[in-house]
C-alpha cells in the first residue's frame, strides 16, 4: 500500500550513488523501483565507490553531463558515502 502513495515521476532524471565500498549492483533494486515510479534512473557508472571524494566528484559531475546532456536538472539519490 505504501508504494501506491509514492510520488510519481514524469521522466525526470535520477542518478543513484552507491555507499562506500559498494558498486552499481547495490543500487539495482532501487533503480528498478525508481523507474517503476516513472523516473529515468541511472547508476553512477563509476564502479565501486572507493571513498576518494576528491577524485570522485569530478567524475560524478561528468556522469551527470552524460545522463542529462541538455543541462536539465538531475536528482541525486545516495546513501552512506554516496549521500555525502
């Protein structure tokens, strides 16, 4: 019943960021759920989250440009270090 009350998307772009030590596979269920709600969901595409924020931030920004090349807004969903 809770799922029925969740806000629906209208094709907005969402980028999923895994927690420290995790990779894209850890966000697979969340990605499917977000897509089922009507969003365009993408994993971060950077492999395992090594925790090196200084190196990862520019790569995440480049990934945002990949999934939203026209400059539209991108919603970020992350947990643990992915939510940092």
